[in-house]
C-alpha cells in the first residue's frame, strides 16, 4: 500500500510520520536527516534538477499538511538513527509491531529530544 | 593557540583554510603547500575527495600534515564509505594524533568526474557527527570499546544559502545537539541570507555551543564566480556580484575587495567565531587577507 502512495523503498523502518509523510529513501542520497547543502535556489534536488528536494517537500508538508498531530510535525527536527540495512525488504508494519524498527546499535548516542532544545 | 582552544574559548576570531587537494606524488608537495599556507592560519581542513573527485586520501594527507606540525581538521564525507570504513578512518587518524574531525554529508557522485560510481551515504552528516561523538567517548557504533580512546573535537558544516532557511537553522541545532563544537559554513554571496541564518542560530543557542565560521573563496576573476554559479551545487552568485568584478579594470583586485567586504560583514555578525578560507588564487592573497583583518598566528 505504501508503494503507490508514498513511493515506498522498503527500508523496513518507516519514518514517514516524522518526515511530513515524505519518504526520505526517495532522496538520491537516502538522507534521513536532510536536506543536504546542494539544494538549488528553486528548492530542487542537486542530483535530479527537475525534482523538488525531498526534504524541502518534507519540511513543507510537516508544517502545512492538514491533520498531522503536533508531535509528528515537531519530529522532523529530531535526529533519526542510521538505517538498519538488515531490515531492507521487510514489512515495516511488522517491524513497527515487534519494535525492530526502533532498535538502534548499542553504541548509538543520538539526541535525547526530551532534554534538547 | 590551538584550534581546539580557540573553539572552546573564542578569545579571538579564528581563521582556518582548506588545504589544497593532493593528487598522489610525494610528501614534498604537501610540505610545499603547508609552508605557504600553514603559518597564516590557525588550522587547515584536509578534504575528503572534494566535489566527488578522487585525491590522496584525507587520512594520508592529515598524517603528513600532522608530522609537519599542522593543526589539522580532517574532513570526513559520507558519500564514499560505509559506517565501518568511516569509523576505522577516524580512530586510525586519532592514533596518529589527528583528533579534530569535520563531518559532511558530501557532494553527490554526479558532481565529480566518475558519476558512474556507486554512492554510499550509509550515514548522513548529522548521524556522522553523532557516531564521531561516540568514538570520542570511547565506543564504536556497535557498542564495542575503542582502546585507549582519544577525545575528539567534532564539527560539521551547514549551508545558510540553500533553502529552506528555517530548516537550516534547526539542522544546525540538530548537529550541535549531536555533538558538533564548530560549524564551517558553505560559501555564499547573499549577505542577507547569512544575516538571517546567524540571527536564527543566535536565537536557538547554537552560537553559544559551537564556533560558527562562514567561508570565503578567493578567486581571481568573474569567470570563477560564473563557474561557481553555474556548476557548483548549493552556490548562487547573483549577477550583480559577477558584474561588480567583470566590469572592473582590475579583476583580481575587485575579486579581493569582494572577499574583503564579505569577511568584514561576517566578522561583524553576532555569533560568528571566525572565518574559513578556500583559496583558488594560489598567490599571496591569503597573507593579505589575514593581515588586513589581523587574523591567524602571525598577527596574534
């Protein structure tokens, strides 16, 4: 279902809710914490000039898309951990239920967003 | 005074410069470039395959410079290596005493001369800052311990001149929360955007927690400015800026005055801790610039 609507790339650890319902894996650099410094003046992608930057779109939607809960809108500024490549191809629904999509490597520090600014 | 001490104490404006790319050859070439640039600046950035072109590796040049007595900022990009190789580079360089790391996402492979290469981006810039901070605290991403770990000074970059502005301001905050102690900014020719960005990161506390250094590029003529505008991702050079140099009878001098104005503005903005120089002129202009603004070890 996610494929036709969100162009899902089957990373197996869906973060759509925190990225304005815009799949970061459709960024040519697959950045989870974009946008990169190469965004063009018109807001388009460094790599695919005719495409709007995925992260420009994500930020716009996180701010303006109707019906998104406030916490989802705020989460766009949170640091998302590195992709777990072992989950690629899995059902993200299953990994959401069994919690695998929220597991991070034990050396991952990240940011405690409760404490952070 | 060391770069680390300047970043932490900010007792005077800092000046850093990008070390020229090295394309093989011998260590003599590193020494020659270092003799020209080294005495003028507080630290040099060793690049990591800039603009997606292969050069002598960041780690190899950083070690060579370290042996010459340089204060080295080792850039690490996410484009060419996965998380295992990147961590190996950082702890390996630290073994040689290179303990300052600047984390970048990196230009795409399509910016370079081998656009058919596979792009990696296993980590992104903010994640790399967090991973380097973990290594600084003695832990690989896997959780395994680093033997006798060295404390690292971790930094990053941000581009105030690429949209969307409010996101850039928040992303700077994210990078600092992830452990960045300095941010070197992308070059830009729209001063009002730098002003807006700086005001935003003063307001969200970034400038209190990290040393912010806008970049200037030393060029010789309007062709260089047009080239950047046309070819370099994330850089816009407005036509009136290109014209200012193009219409001058002395283009090298007009180019210098343009940079001088940029530095003057940058250093006047609240929260700016210093400047970073990229030198495409390879003449005595870096010396002139640091002298005009009393920057660097020779003037302090």
